[in-house]
C-alpha cells in the first residue's frame, strides 16, 4: 500500500487468515490489523489528497471539505475558501451539513455534565434564554434536550428533498445550484446550532475548550457565518473573533 508521502506499508495476514477478506468482515479485519500494529490508525487515515474536480464520488463536495479539515483543522481560511466554478449555495449547504455532523461530537461530550436537572434551560449568559423550535409553539427546553432537538431538526431539514436536491444531484456535478428560497433557510439553522456553542462556552467551559482545541469548530463556524452573512454580529456572543457583547434578552427560535 503506497502512502501520501511515497512510503510503502506492507501488510501481513495473521496466521490462519484467508487470502481474501470478504466485505462482511472487512471492518473486523482492519480493526485487527490496527490492534496488532501492522497498520496504525494514523497510517490508515493518511490517504492522498485529491483536487475537487478529480473526485469521482457522489459526495465530492463533502469529501473535499472533509479532506481539508483532516489536513489541518486550524486552517479555517483554507477550509472555507470556495473552489472556482463551485456554486456558492451548494458550498454553504455542504459546510453547514458538516458543521452539524461535527457538533454531534460536542453534544456527546456535553452529556457528561449537561442534564435536564443541571441545565433546566437553554441559556448562554445569564441574560440569554433560548426557546426550542422543535415544539408546536417554541418553548423553553432543558439545554441537552434543546441540543438534541436542534441537531435532529437541522438534519431533517438539510436532508429534505423538498427544500434541497439529493446528495447525488448536488455532487455529481459541482455546478448544480440550490434554489434561493432554500438557501435562505440556512441562516435560521445557523442561528439555532450556534446556541449549542454559546451554551457550552458559558456553562461547560472545560468541555468547550477541550473540544475546540481539537476541532477549531467554533472558530470555523464563526468565520463561516460572518463570511457569508448568515448571522448578525450581535448574536455571535462567544468571543472568538470579536469582543462584542450581545444585548440582554430572551431569544425566540
């Protein structure tokens, strides 16, 4: 197996292993190789980079974004730089889908501290209370429930064929566009998922800092919504790029 840096890794089957690995046990085989140190996890994930236009995949734009993140998650400017001829609506859509997928990792970590009994409301600072839009009428929700409801709702909307083309239609050609009426919905998703960052920052700072040090996700998200004017600056209350403070009040969904 030839790696990105030109080096070659030779894999040796363990005694008794069949010469061919069936699709049914490929994941077990890989796990065993990693466990037996014939292939490290870092080696296995070190595949060569590809230009977007050469990606032969039904998820090419998503794959390209993930490739940039894998290369260096701290290089926010590069990750958000849109390739030439790429439709802006598709680019924003795929980035937002990626943000929501990665935010699930923060949600899992928050469950260690954030429960309906410890965080009875979705708050940021003591002056901000957020209402959950998952109910027939927006209402207060425990913070961890708000987080789950928001990520579930975002996933349903972003994967809805009613508002967005299927992933196959979006990525088999990078010139496909999304209707402007659908693109306008991205802003409301951004505002809601950002509240997960703000709650984590102001109420679970250690978890936020550890997650951010690994992923730079809030830095990237803040840069993203600022670059594409998807959120107003007064709502960006986590001090990533600006030292602005939001006005007090209660925010509807």
